């Protein structure tokens, strides 16, 4: 659990500042579960430049609670949490100073989103909160007020969690829980998981990820791991300490995340599981007469494929449909083994490429039309779909035929141009697996919008 906070102060000499406003959002890694926002009477005057910056003046604070009156609520909000703030050293120092004046030793672990953003967003020219949220398209209200800055930090931190593909932030949190001696039972773990689509991460007692999966129903799928009787299921049941998850809103992003993060984190028991790969592919080959033949063959990384499939049956069914849709010849697509013309010629469903009635040029144009329609080469597009909640949308970016990554953005902030999208994208590796996943998703052709650019 994280306590994401921002503090406004009176300004003044080091360690003599007083708090004028505090905002804390308790964040479980997915959503805000509690919040506390209050003006605070610092019992000392506010520096004029601070009044100008924040808009908070001395008159506004005369009836506000003093720090000792809100101290208990602050402890309740931050207890057993990691404190997160933009420039955490400052906020943490101010809080510790105030509590020290009350004779209380306030001691918490902290995370600084300035340091995290420098590590996870090194391409950004500035890591100040204002410039960072503008560059990342994070909507922000009430700049230099505690609630506005803290809420912007929540949204920034959520984005940083997404960008942390090695899950170092989450692993550190789990190590903290281990030090506290928390060891939930399997049933407790399942009860805290959502019945929604996303990726999940099974951790052992050292916080290390031992399995990554994706599911349309995370709770149901993890329950299957915990009740399974296979060798890998039994090992997971023995070693699991906790399960973390990320909702993705769409199956496409869940698949892309699962593929990428398995490669990065190399979980022990993913190696034992059956790999979901695309082992068959359609290739284009020119025959001795100059005709472009489409052939379904076992995947060969040395050759350039047009489309890939999980198995031969799926590939053959697709090839039958392609042959019909583009008016191709079953003999030249390998569906007919006839020595003369193909069987479809007898019923006028093939216009005779197999017996020379159609020119090489005309027939090859049809094959090229199919290849162009399905090729990723030089493709520039954004796949827009639903997000993780009703206020959000998702975007998957492909540029020059290369998968660049995905992102989520607030409905209140429309992505107007590709440069803004590139700023907020979570960069991912492009490879044969990601291309096949995206092409397979596009073939389903439902529920999403494609913007070409």
C-alpha cells in the first residue's frame, strides 16, 4: 500500500517551516482507497512569495486545525504504507519535523517520483512535476495546492508502475511485507484479486516473480493455479507468497504485456508451461512460371512470413478464406494437389490461373493486394480501445511496421497528435511474437478503432 502525499508550507528557514496544507491519497497500486485533505494552521506567518505561489493566505488558516489536531489522521493514513511524493525528501522532512515537535518519532519508508521518473523516463528534458505531467498528458488542476499536486503525483506514479516492466517497485513493496511477517493463505490471496482482464504475477517469499500469466478473469485463473494438480501448479502452490496484478482493459494489451514481461523477468515456472507460439505461417513464393504462390508451412524464421497461426488447422481455414476473398487459385495456394486444374475451376470459382487462362501479371496483382492488406511493413497506426475503467482509453502504437508500445490515457485528455502519444507510451520490444499477436487481434476486427497516420 502506498500513501501518496503533497505538503504546502509557509516557507522560511530550514526546519522552521510550518505546514499550511496537506493531501494524502492511499493507493493500493490500482486505485485510491482512502484520502485526507486539509488546510493546517501553522501558527506562524506565511512568506509573501508562498502566498503568491499557492494562493493560501494567513486569513484562510485562522480557523483551520492545527497540526496536533490532524496528526492522528495522518498516522492512520500512512501506517503500513510506503510514502510516495514528488521530491519525497522534502515532504518527509517536514512531516518528521512536525511530529518531532509533538514528541513522536515518525518513521516510514519513502519513494520519490522524481528519482523514479529519472530512471523510468530518462528521455524527458525536465522532471519537475508541472513540466512532467504536461509532457505526459496527465490532466492537472490546482497546481501548487496540496490536493492538485498529490493527485497529479498519483497519476504519475500509476504511469511509472506501468513503465516498470521489471517490477522493481512492486518487488520492493513485497520485501517490506515479508519483513513485517505477513504471509497470507492462498484463499486470502484469491479474495483480493479482481475478476477482470489483465496480467498477474506470482511471487515467492523473496519477492521474486516465479510465474507471469494473463487472463480475461484474473481471479478465476489464479484459482486454477492454486487448485491444479500438474507439476508446475503444485510447485507454485508450495512457493507462492503473494500475487500482484495489473488490469489491462483489453486482451491485446494483456497478451503483449505477458509476452514482453516473461522475456524480461524470465520466471522459473513459465519455462515449464506450454508456450503459446505461432508455429505455422503463410509465405509467398514465386513458381517456375512466375506466379506468386501462397503456401502454408511450418514457421521458418529465415523466411519472411505474411501471416502466422497457432496451428495448421487455423492456418488452413484462414487460407481457404483468403483464397476465396481474393479470387485466388486453390492449386496455387496449396489447397489442391490436382495435376491439372483445381477443383474450384469446374464450378467457376477459379478463373483458370492453374491452366494458364489468367496472366501472371493479373494473378500476382491479387496476391500482392492480399500481402499489402496484411503486411506490417511501413504500417503507421494506433489501435484505440477501452481502458481499465470507464474514464480511460487505451492505445497501441505501431510505427513503420514496428510495435512501439501501449498506453492508457484519460478521456478528459484527448491524444491529439502522435508526438504526445510517443511521450506517454510504455515502450515495448517489437518482435515476431508481438507482430503475430497484433495481426491476430486485427483479424478479429471488433470493438476497437484504428487511426492511420
